[in-house]
């Protein structure tokens, strides 16, 4: 009933995360509007209202929020690990500008609630599942220096907006996510879609950057979308909550699952530790999400990865 009574705007509703949030809202009987700018929506459901908006323009943000109760801010620039640093500042600048414009518009328009994404990349390095209250215990890992501080600043902007306006803010710190409609572009994809694309292509030797011992907490995108709806409904308190799987896999284990699902078990796997990689271990403590939201992931990592391989193979006709 919470979402049925309210109109939700999903910024980034043509992208990976926004698409799944929009679908989750529809599944809850919600009314959904998405902001469309330079790419076509992935969802063609007739129940979705579309509004053309360049969210770097305040007037477009305000027009998109007309009559809106809830805003899920999922718009932003993405980049892959190890890509050229020639224009590294562009994504940070765009995300800061977009988010500031969206927050200001939500404030001006009198939106009831706004969901903002921080990130687990904002945390300092840790060898244990890191809690929300440990964010300021140290600097972000050097590999996330620019991006991690950007996400930390999002949280400060959220605190400012919540303290000076009537907008209630849900502040989510997601872990690494994967699933259908992920970014499979070789220049911008993250680790799981990159591995899936190459496994389905039957690359051999199968070269993986890093040692393979790096650990990640990978969460299926449908679980993240469900967690976001729970946050918006139950904890719009400008109090950050980790939304993650709660346990980690090594990259070696991840590669094995993906190759098995792709029918490529005989590939010669080579780990190249000379290539760029990111933080050695990233595990998040999800006990707060379970306590406040009743959130637990529903999709096992092995099932989710195998389903993604099949989805991608069918998508490209492999």
C-alpha cells in the first residue's frame, strides 16, 4: 500500500539499477515515472510514465518532479576498473552535479522522500565485514580515492538537505551488484559482466586481472532493488544502511562459477597480478539492514551468476 498511494520518480530509469527499481515498484503496485535523456528505456511497460529530462538542468529536474512523492536517484556516470585516466574527473564532476541538482529540486518541489546512493567504496580498507559506523575510521582505499570521497560527499549533501528541508532521505550504501541488464561494454563494465561476456565468448586462455584472491560481496540487482524499496518505506532517516549479500567470494571462486555456467570449464585460467585491481577485500556487515528492514538476500550467488550467464547468452544469441 505504501507505494500504491504515491508517485515515484526514478532518475536513471533507463539504466541498470534504475530499471530494476522501476520494475520492483511496479511489482508493488506503485505508480512510476522515469526520467529519459539520451537512451531508450529498457522497460516498455505501458504503466510507466516517461518524462524527457536533462538532470543537469534545474528546470528539467523540477519538471520531472511535478506531482511526485518519492524520488529514487539512480542516475549517474559509470566507469570500469583499469580504464584510461585521461578523463577521470568527468564522471566525478557529472555525478556531483547531477546529485546536487536532484537534491535541490526535491527540496524546492517539496518531495516527501528521496533515496540517495552512497557506496561501499567510501569505506576504508578492512579485513572484517565493515559496519556503517566505521566509514570515517580512515580514508577510502587508494583505488577508490576520487569515487569514494565523492560518495562520502553525497552523504554530507544528504545530511544538509535533510537538516534544512522537510525532505526525508533514505541513504543506501550498496555493495557490488550484478544481474540482467548490467553494463557489458568492455570499456566500462565491472568485474562480473566482464567475466560473463568473456566466458560466453569462450576466451581461452582466460586472463583475469589481479591475483584471484581478492574478495567481494556481490549482491543480485533484484535484491538491491527490494532493499531500496524497504529503505524508502521504513528508514528514510538520513541514516546510512549497508545493502549487501553479507558474505564474500574470491574472484577465483567467481570465475569458476561463471565458467561452469558458460560450459567453459576447460579454459586455461591465468591470473595477472601485474594488471590494475582494486581493494583486496571488501565485505560489508548487513546486520543493520536485517534489524531495521528485515532485509536478507533471497538470490544465492551461485544461482544468480548462473542465471546471468544464461540471460546474457540468450541476449546475444550464443
